[in-house]
């Protein structure tokens, strides 16, 4: 153990654990040295309160082993959750429940374990066995323990035991009362009633118990009311309540843990074995053990499938959910991924308690907006939402409302990415798509704040804006030419960078860097604005207008208000929307199809024209042709480059797809046309327009104007 770790525990930094009710120890994962043990743990293992344990080995002190324990299982431990297991401890001589996790202290990974003593089933069965010869009723009660696997098994076994109690005493009703603190009201949680006796299950006393009953219960003593008439004068309210229920006699036995009363088992109107309190006391222990073991198991399973901080399901819960559903039967499903912004920074600045508080607040608002849906917390700052059978508009509205409220109610806010599918649901793929969307929104968040972040740097953004202002970024234009008349069909705007050292650089050299840094939107909107300036100039000069295609990256397309942003720029220059042709590519960042379609519909609703780019590439989906209205369909250069070769498959596919688009009313533009042979083949297939080096390379905007715009006048 290094000095910094030793000093951390020596100065009492973990004093809060000293009097924790369970045993707690911390050990070094590398050399197995004990670093800390609280008072309860020291008492368990016979270590003096002031003894120095830092040179002791955990396997020797805790398990009496000369080497590290074979059951240690460090590979199951993590910093994100507890691993819960049971074991018989030879040193203590009892069964224990263990909760393990890893913690970080001064950069070192340590193991923290809590130890809770547990009553064993064997001990309980021995207790039952000592009485079984004198009380045959216990045989039936022991058999009732057989089914303990789930809540229904526990209810059945406890109810069977209550029935055995009622039969033994020939009582009308046997029941379990659990004490609610601090009110001391009693809640009926289990019961068995004879025919005609009214059930009180789940009822809570509306008033505190009478002085007599409260005194008995508070002291944990047995309570016997042999004749309810004895309460008529001393406690008329209790007398009236019991009288109305037909109760004449009550036997009640408490179950205590230490000095604290936890619950009671009672019988109403017992008629036989009235002097035998042994049965009631013994079976009270049995029932309490049943309930306690079940709740311990529930708590353990809850910890496996739920996040301890927020109470939401965790990754194990998600995996269980996914295994229990049939994806083939899912329809209209929305998946969202939410990630808190700058939570790590908040933890560093204000401590993990502040960070935990933010996580809990976010979980509360998500649960409010998605009550009844599947909600998970995967990692420290990441949430997953799955909504089944929900319309796209409803899903998006709820996502945006939750995101807005969390951003308003927390200091850091949240980025929520989402996707939606109407059929052919694949949750893993949808989760991936939603996460990609979330990452793009995170980039937007970090673009908007000062200083550096893990996604981008303000310095890079400042440099980018400076280069734009200097005119280093240039918009080139490449014509689209009609096949039939070799006239101007349209144009595509493309970005270039004019380096002072290397000259004009193509986008492949700088676009990936801008995408990685989350700055590509600045280039996308720069190109759009330059195109608007160009068309506005043509309008002012009364030139013939042609639509100009503008490309948008996945990052920009996934912005929640993309249509508003485009429309604001286009309208500022007074450009008719139909002359801005927005190229969208299904393969761009692998945007999920339904999300892709929803983006396209939003844009066309604003009057913008769509160009389906990269069609007939490996990613293209023919079903998109029927889902959206396109101004044109652009065949990918990968297909065009194969035309005219010895293998006729490419020609056949191209001709078929041109014919399909023609029947659907979509003009076809072929990209990457470089030879006359390719042009002649496309002319034979009745392709509408081509774009490629055979006619012209991309050129500066002023050259394009001179050659194609001004020459038409």
C-alpha cells in the first residue's frame, strides 16, 4: 500500500463507516492487504478496536486461508454496482451476505465489502425439529416452505402457515401485522380467514393503537385479550372496532430484531389450545424468517437489476427486458438515449454528491415524462428510454419536453438522441442509432460553451471562423448536364480549402477533422449561405435560375431544428425554396431509416426539394423511393464506373433502376460520368442528367457563372 493510500485511512477519512450496522472492510486488490475495517467488522472477527490491521492479509483474517481465496472472483466486481453473494464464514461460524464493489482512492483500485450475518435455513429447521414431536401441526408448516422462489410462493407458504395456526387454535382469522414507523400504525400484509370473516389485508389502522395495546407492542410483549368486553370502558373506540368485526378474543405475538419490534402474528377468536403460546411464538419466527429471506432475496435481485441511486432498471434489467420480448411483434417503437452534459466536470467542481443529485433529478423528470415506459440507467450519466406502440410525433414531443425540462432544472442539462421505427424493430440497432444522434447533440452543446471539452476545442472553432473570414474556404460548383440536349440541368455546391502553403485542398483532407471536432455544421451552413448569395445575385440580374444542391452532414441533419435553421438563411436572401436542393444520403452516418424519412418529410413540408444521393450504393434502400418525394435520384459513381465492362450485371441493374425511377416520376442523375461510352449507355437507358469529369470538374463559382449562367442569356 502506498503512503498516500495509507494516510487517507490513517487520518480517519472513513470515520462514517466506523459505526455502520454491517461489517465493512477495504482491501488492496493488488496485494490483498487490509486497509480499513469498521467497528462491527472488528467485533465479528475478534480484532481489537485500536489494533493496526494494515499489514494483515484479508484472506487470512476473514477466511483463515493461507493464500488468496478461490471464491474471491475479482472479475465480477466493478465501480458501478455491488456484486451480492452468500457464503458460510468459518471464522464467524455463520452464513453471511456479502456486497462487493471496487472504489478508487488516490488513483488506486480498492475493494470494499460489507458483511451481514444471516440466519441459516438449517438453524431454523433445527429449531422446528425440536418441537415437531410435540406439535404435529409444524409438519404442515415446514412443507409450506417448499415453494419460496417468487412472491407467489412466499404468499402461499405464509398463508399456509397462517391457516395451520388458525386450525391449531380453531381461530376465525390468523394474520401478520407489520409495524410502520414512526407512526406505529399497523399494516396487514398476510392473512388467512375462515369463510364469512371479512378480510383486512392491506388495511392500515386509521388511529394509533390504544394505550394498552401500544404499551404491549412497544415493549414487544405478548398481547392477550381474553374478552373484548374488558375494553368497553378503557378504550371504547378499539372496543367498537373489534366488536363490529365480531372479535371476542385476541392473541398476538411480536417478532423482534434486537430491541426493535418488526411485526406481529395474531389470531382472532381462538377456541382451542389457549394455553399453548409456544406454537404461536415458534411459527411467528418461521413466518418472519420466510418474509425476511424473501425480502433479502428481493433486495439482492433488485440490486442486480436496478440502479441503486435512481431506482431505475440497469443494464441487466435491459438485457432481461430484451430477452422477454419478441422484436418481431413490436410495432411503432421509439428508442432514446439521454446523456447528462459535463457531469464529470460537475463531480470535480462540486463533489460526487452534487453529481448524484443531478442524476436523481434527471431520473425523476424522465420518469415523469415516460411513466409506464421502459426506462433504464446504463452508466453514470446515461439513460435509455424505450416506448412501445407510440406514434412518431407523440414520441418526439415527449422526448423534447423531457430534454427541455431537464435542461431548465439542472445546471448541466442533457442531450437526448432518439430514433423511431414502425416495423422490423431491432432494438440493438435502434439503440446504436439513438446513441449516434445523442453524440451529435452533445457536440452541439460543447460547441456552445467556453473552453475545451472532450468533443471539440474553442481554439479550433476560433481558427475555423478566422479562416472563413479570410476567404480560405471556397464554394466550388459542378454542373449537372442533361443527357438529351447537353444543356444545364442544375448544379451541386462543393466545399474546398485554399491553403496558403498547399493550394486548393479537397474536402476529404479536412472534413473528417471538422466532423471529429463537432464543427462541421459551420461549414454546412457556410456553403448554404454562399449558395443563397449566388442565387440571389442571379435573381437580381434576372438570370435563368437552376436548382443548386447543397450537402449536409449527419451531424447537421440530426439537429432538432434543422428545417428552421435552413429556412432562416434561405428566406433572409429571398430565395424560392425549390431552388435549394438538399442532398440527403441514407448512408450518411448510417441514419436509421425511419429517422431519415422523418427528416426528409420535415424539409419537404417547408417547400425544399430533396435529392437522394448515393442511390444504388451498398446502403441504398429502394423502399425510400415510396416514402419520400424527391426532386431527383442520384446514382452513385460506384455503379456508373462499372458500365460498359465485360460483366453486364451492372448495365442490367442500372437500366432496371432507371426504369423504376422513371415509373415513379423521379428524374435520374448519374454521378461520376467520365467517358463517352458511359454517357452513351446512360443515354440508351434514358437517364435524365449526368454529373462528372466528362463535362466538367467542380470549379469556382465565378467560372461556373461565366460558362453556364451568363452564356444562357
